[in-house]
């Protein structure tokens, strides 16, 4: 069955997941969530994809969604083993904010905003905001945002460290592609292992994290990509990685 709520574009080792329900503000429900899990599975199985961009159609990134659904849409994005850049092109509300939090890097348009209104409605976020937001911006600021249900402007999000950069709306997509292209020029297996080391290491002791880093370092040395990287460096040419 064709995807009805999002579409994927792939070019130059970059996959773009575009939330595509503009009439409903790219609102996430069970149907879209199922599609996002299918997209994540397909991306993880495709060695030709090195980096992923997540964005929305129209003036919204994601205007919200059903909080308590079978699976959290944010978990689909968090389950992608390639670097994920969220290009937040407009308001990211509730589950939409949580989708952005599940990405590895966040850029946003100057028209973007970020809010978690659940507590004002007597509810709790259920897509990881209480865990991911403090890890990204620190406990104190995260609690302020969560407890007050206040919306952040793009500039406030930048000041808080939630996003890496703010761009005029018309320039956001170009900036996201430029960043993705720069990352995709690196070794694809090294990118995956690096992401794994950082994400998993945050839940480990320092000693355990260092051991994981060492294991992944030596594992990378057994790959054809690592050999190609060394050979290309010696031959003073651009490497031709194959994700193997």
C-alpha cells in the first residue's frame, strides 16, 4: 500500500523523510507512525543511505499527534542507525517536538517553535520528551519547559542548545542538505559506529563506554571501508566507500 502520510526521497546517499499531511499540520497518528517504522526499517536495511533528513511539508513540522498510540513515532526515528538531521520548518508541538528530539542534530527555520503542552492538559508526554530533552539541554532548562508547557521560539531554542542553527525559512532545506552532504562524505560504517558509541555510551559508566568505543574501533578496522579510507589517504584521493 502506498504511503499516504509521508514520502521518502533518496539522493547522493541522503534519505529525506518528509511528513506529508499539510492540511492537518502533519499531525501524527497510528497510520503515520506505522509508516515511519516501515521507513526506518527500510533505511537501516539500505547500505547506500548514509544520512537522513527529517522535515515537514508546508508551514508545519508537526503540529502534534495522538499522545498515547500503539507505538511512539519518536521511537521510529530514534531507531534509525544512521545520523538523522531534523530540519524543523515550522511549529513542532507535543509528539512533533518529540520527533525532533529523537533526531541527532536539529536545525530550524526562524518560523519554527517548540512546545510540549501535555502538562497543561493534565497529561504527560509519552514519546520520550521527559528523557531526551534533559539529555540534550540539561535538567533545569528541560524541567522549566516541561513544567510550564511554554513554547520556545526558534531563537530561544538556539539559546537553550536545542537546535544547532536557525535559518530563514527559505534557506533551511538548503542548509540541511549541505550539512547532510558534508556528513555523508565520511565513512558510512564509521558514522554508524560513532552514533552507536555516543547513544549507548550515555547510559553506561565511563569505563563501560570506553570499552564500547574500543570494541567499535577495532570492529571498524576489520571492514573494507576502513581499508579503503587508509588506501585513499595514502593515494591522496577521495575514498569510495561502500558501507561494507
